[in-house]
């Protein structure tokens, strides 16, 4: 009896010590181990789509083109957005450096490699989670598209332009297949290797979208948007036949265009004022807003639409002109202290609204032409 009592006491003490040990063990309060495919679907939504909707990366791209000109007016009020954009507009060696000496924060590099990390994690682990084959196929398709688009943006922001004659030697960006942080140096892959990665991911995504029964939401990557994206990539690669093939695949099932006469002449306040809105039938994939601060109408210095761009539109074109034009609007000569300016007006004079970043069927027609 004494031996049994001692054994029970020993077990109780051991259990108590184990409980104390578990209690004192540190554990993360904000980490969740995915168990279902839907967990990774939510991860993509939270870490990719929602972040894009709340972050403005590489807003400077438009002012690096001939589509913009420089504008300044005499005014004692308003910001001068030329200060922040001067390095990009004038193609300086260090474009992030403002006139004032302050550095702009170019978050594109870190943001897109974060997207690649998320995609790598999803593709590595999703088949081990609970869910149907069709659910897994859609999530994997989205992850492939997230990674493809990230490499596409990175190589075109920081690599050399694609040239079929030199792509195998031209410097692109590093390809990162890791699943976490490691102390490791990366070498730049060639432009050809990065584009091969983009094509591999997109082609695999197209197969998976079909296998999974398709993605219906325009707020997530889907088969129609993937066909348009890969057509754009083939256009960059000067592979005209493949570009046309994928555009035809898209237009066979989604060929809608917005009749701007309908927008200008009626259809409610939303249709009257905004081109990029929920009623626009052209939108294939919508992934965030675009804050057009460099073009703001209230600024005393800005980069509005250039005369050369406006000259491409004929008289009466509904895309560019009077105050109700769909794309570029004339702001008048007396607004905010004077100065004749034409500014983008997709949602307002400083923002494109939630559909500012979007893949649209209009691009498919342009590529096909």
C-alpha cells in the first residue's frame, strides 16, 4: 500500500512539474498553423490583395513616361508635388532623392518579394491541408499568379528590358525559392530565366484554374485575368503569335467594353462621374486603388497630362477633354490659382478608387490590334 501511495505521489509530482514547464513555455499569441485550404486562401487575401488595396507602391511610374509634363503656377498655397517626383521625372541616377534632400521610400522590392515568399509557402504546403481537390487547385492557381506578377513587376522595375537577342545574358532579379528567412546571398538571374519563371507560373495557373472549376471573383486572380497577363508578357517578349493566342482565349469568353456614350449621357451619379467603378464591364481583375498625388489639381506644382498625349485624342473624343471626360479632364484656367491643366480623373482628381489597379478587356483589344 505504501509503494502504491509513493508511486501515485511521484506521478502527481511529475505531472505537476510538466504542467509548470508547459505553462512557462513561451508561445506566439499571433501565429496560427493552417489546417484547411481556406486558411491559405485567407492568407493570400490578407497578405496580398488587402495590402495592395492599402499600399501605394511605385506610384512614380507614370511620371517617368512622356505622358506627363511639368506644371507650376504662382500660388501662396498648395503643395508642390514636383519635389517628391523630380528624381523620377528627370530620370536621375538616384531617383528616390527629392529636391529637398529627403529620400522617398520605394517599397516595391520588399513588397513583391514578400508576395513571392507567401506564394512559396502556399505552394509548398497546401496539398497537405484539409480541402477538396478543386479548392486546392484554385488556391494553388492564385499563388502561382501572385508569384508570376511579382517577378514581372520586379524584373521590369529593377532588371534590364527584355530583348530576345540578349535576354539570356541581361541581368534580371534574383529568383527566391526559399520558405523563410535565411542568411544567404542571392545572385541576379538573367532576364530570360525570370521570364521563364513567369511563364511557368502563369501556364500552371491556367491549368489549375480549369481543374478547379474557375475563380469567379474579379477581386482575386482568375483565368480571364491570367490569359490577359500572359498575353502582355508575350508581347514584351515579342512573341506575337502566343500573345494573340491568349488574347483570343480571353475574348472568346469575355469581350465586354464600356460604351462611354452611356457613361457620359446617363446612368446615375456613379456612371456620370467615374470610369473605374463596379458597373464597368471591362474589369477582369481589380486589385487596389492608385493615389495620383503627382497630378493633384490643388497642387501649385504637378505633372499633368502632356500636350503630346492629349494630341493623340481627336476633337470630341470622350476619353480626353471637357470636365466630364472619362480618362483625362480639363481642369480650367482659374482653378486653385490658375493654370490650364488636364489631369487623370478615373475616380477623383487625386485617387482612382478601389478599381484603380485593374486588368481590363480594353488592353486585350490593344494587344490584339
